[in-house]
């Protein structure tokens, strides 16, 4: 496997995002890899605000929530001796992940995977699948592996 010098981790604080973060830790090595965490405020809020379904204050509350999640992810990595930089973007997640990966010239992008039914995947799409044709680097799609993942969850809750 190639050595990764720059890694971009899409982090949304969801269980899938936490799994991706935990699965990425062995690749990082203290100080050996440049690590970037990206949190994306979905554009759906901005679009809904324009249509009158979503107020500006609701969008700001969502942005603040995502900023807090990003700060927690960066703090978790720094607590493990890994220097990480956080990035906050607004828009469609796959597009924002691709843009930042290109800007930073990363070697690897890591995303979490949420198992869903065929209809849900058709309706909502898959960020991981849409990244395959967009990225110019490697892509790691991390997912929980059944009951074994639950044993790791206690570690995150204590940090």
C-alpha cells in the first residue's frame, strides 16, 4: 500500500463519521501525515431558506452545530498526538470534498458509509460512490464491521 502523506477525512460527527475516524487512526502515525478534517454544512438548508422553508437562524444553528462537531474531531486527533487542521464548507458534500481534496492535493480521502436500502440510496445518492469518478486520489470508504465496532465506541465517549 502506498504511503499517504496527506489525508482528508470527511467528518460529520455521525456514527459513520466516527467509524471512519477510528479506522483512519492507524494510517496517521504521529506527525508523519498531514491530516485535514472536513465538515460540510449541507446546501439543503440554504436552498430551503431561499424557498422560505428554512430560516436564516435555522441555517446558522446548523452551521454552529457542524462547527462544533468539526472542533471535536480535531480535538480528538490532537488528543492522540496527531496534528490536524479543520475545514468548514457549505454545499453539496461530494462536491466540497472533491474541491478541498484538489486544493490540498491529498493522497487519500476517507469517508464513512451508512448502510441503507436500495430505495434510500437511489433517492439520496451515495457520497462515496459519487466521489469515485470525481477524485484524483485514493478513496477509503470505512464502515462498521458488525458487533466488533461497538467495543470501540466506549473509547470515543470517554474522550
